[in-house]
C-alpha cells in the first residue's frame, strides 16, 4: 500500500475564479507510482472549494461563476463581520473535497472533465491538500 500526501500552492488572481489543477494532480499521481487506488483533493479554506467540471469550453466556468454570483449575492442582511458571507456560502455549496479513481496509473475522469480549485474570496495564495492511496 502506497500513501503519498502533498500540499499544492494555488495562486488566484481575482476575487472569484476557477483554476484548472488537473495537470498538477495527474503529475503527482504519476510520481507516486500508485497504479490502482484513489486520489483525494481537500481544500483547507472556508471561502474556497474544489469541483469537477468541463475543461473543454472555458465558457462553462464563466457560466458557473455567473450563476453562483446570481444565486448567492452579497446581502445587507448578512451578519458575518468579515463581509464575505457570499464566499462562505459558495464554499459550502460547492464543497471542500473531491475523490477520483486512479486506474492503471491514470486519473479515471470523463473525457471532458477537469479538476478545479474554486476561489470565492481572492486574490490570495491558497493551499490544496492532495493524497493518493493505493498500490
Ligand atoms: Zn469570513
């Protein structure tokens, strides 16, 4: 059984953005020598998230960000003193982790799927915990 853990640094350039981290995760899995198992991505932040979605047409990410902004606008009724409640809500809605199957040393993703770090209160330098487990 192999277990390898790393922390990726993700630099975000705007308040809300999705960063495609698929290539970094693929590289980490290949270096680990795990052939069959799974890789977990975990975001240790309360105003960021991780998700899987299309990485062929960049307009999909644009539409996701637009829809999240429309669905969870900043509201004067919010009480959180930091003033970033909308970011906390988006973080919980999208979620802090994803798991992907590793088969024959590769990520078992759909043809159009990519892994995205989701920033909702940037720009910042963020952490992404990644652990691959298997044999
Ligand atoms: Zn806050």
